């Protein structure tokens, strides 16, 4: 395939394959070889940046001010980075003021473009008339240039509008949805090379006020920005984790039909009472389930803790208390779950045993795991004193079980005889 020489010079054109230098022992390195080495890496970077990241501002580049002077306009921009239409990075490393010619009108749109500046002129040695110039640049600075058009830009960037598959009818699972979504996007936006020849990055449109100052144009199109991975990933995570209303769609309930006679009103009230009764029954069943579940979990956790403590020859009281806590949870499960008051009294009774166990475990477990256990027991005591709901009490008791399950029992050190 022949190379596209326009692409080599940074012009936007068709795709071309990358040609890289090949090194071998004894190769005579010429400026052409060095140029090829630089061009290979630059063209790869620019091509992927162009087609993956797109064109626009990556960071900063806000326009600080535009001031009229006797010689033209002084435009001051902030530091920042942009990618132009060829995928080339444009870097402004400090607050920069550039001079531009006076516009003929009162409106302009400002752009930043990639530019190169030759630096460090050095003399050219005798090359048998191969080069006409007596000196050439030793370095090239990748810089930028500010330009403007005497109009207010309203060319808004066209965002990809991809038809999302219908999960219920078009495809049965997430993998099929993903495949169809990618295929539709590819067919719509990746089937041909973009023909847009614009390479500059739009920074904003401005208009002159009656007093001679320049200000942002209200009719201006928004600045172009590059969608970086953090933005896209953060948006996806926010969408996935928002189970209530991920699209931030305002929900308006339709007003219920208002009965127009006494009989209809009575029927409606009866239906509401039935619904409320059903909700209360469901809530009571859920509460009983949660209370019973916490007692079952406590029995399992403290049985396991007793077994770990039993392996220590020097530990007796801690093992006994852990067994008692497990036994109390099993024997009292039905009676303690008869009502919320009964459950609360049961937890109050067990609290003393939990505190006593913590005192007995000092020196038996690691300090960090024991500290976590004591803190969870303290939280349980505060919930009881604050007369928290049964669900809050059950949640706190679960944290006690988690801390007890995580207790790290120290190994006995057997003294030498």
C-alpha cells in the first residue's frame, strides 16, 4: 500500500499503514532514517488519538480576556491541553497572551491550532551542495497558534445518536445487547473515514459590547471537549448504582380517579384499608424473619468462636461464655421473636454476656480484632439506650456477629519444662 504523504505532514486524509525504520548492523543512518523513526511513532499516536479520543479540549484553555489595543487584539488564554482534528496534542504550558489583527466586525470565534517553531539554528556542514541553506534548525518546538473567524460559531458538535436495542424483543441477554449496540455504532459512525478538514479546536465565540469590551456570545456553540475515560467510567458507575432513577427522569403520578358518589367513596376506603392491612402483614412477617435471622446467625458465629477458643489450653471462661451466647440464641429464638418488645428484652439480656465476653478475651485475641468487637458491642448498647427501631437493633447486632466472627485468636505459647 502506498503511503499517504499528506497524513505524514499532519494533514487529515485517508488511512495509511505505518512504516517503521528497520535497524541492522552496519546500516548507514541518514536524516531520512531519523525522520522515518520520528514519523512512525508520531503517526501511530496521532492516528489513535484522532479515532479514539476525538477532537477538543482535554484540560484548561479557558479564555481569560480579549482586549482591544492600538495594534489589534490581545487574547489571553489559560494553560491546558487539546487534541486537534489530526490527533495531535496542543499544549499551552502557561498563561499566554497572543496578539491578533483587529476584526472588521463585532463578532468572532476563537480557535487554537497546532504549530511548529524551528529552534537553535546551526550551520550546515559542507554536503557537496546537497542543501542550499547555510544553516538549519537543530530543534523543532511543537507549539500552537491562535486564530479567529469573524463570525459567531453555531456549529454544534454532532453527538453520536445510537439506537439502543430493545432488551425484551430484540435480544435476550446482556451479551447480545452489547453486541448489537457495538454493531449499530460501528455501522453508523465507523464505516467511512471522516471528511471534516477542520483541525483547529474551538475555544469560544465572543462579541463586542457597546462600551468596546469583548464578552462571551450567548448564541455561541459550546466548546468542544474530549470525553476522557474517567468521565465515561464515572457516568457508567453512577448509572449502574442508581437503582431508583438512573436517568433522573421526573416522575409524575397520575391522579387517581375521584369517586363521584358515597358508595364509590366507601368502596375506595374499604380497598385502601385492605391494602394497608396487607402491607402491615408483610411488614410484620419481614420483621419476624429479620429477628429470627439475627439469632440464627449469632448461634452459628459464637459456636465457631467457642471452637477456636477451645484449642487454647489456657482459655476457659471465654469458651464457656461463647457457648452460652450460642445456646441462648438457639433456645430463645421462638420466644424472642414473638414480638418486638420480646426481641428487645432478649437483646438487652444478652448485652451483659457480650460485654463480659469482651473482658475475658483480653490477651486471648489480637488487639485490633478485639477493639472492633468491643466497638460493635458499644454500638449495640447505644442503639438499645436510644430506643432504636427493631430493624436498627437487628442491623447493629449483625455487626457484633461480624466482629465476633473476625476475632483473631492468639496461639498458646507452651513454656519449656
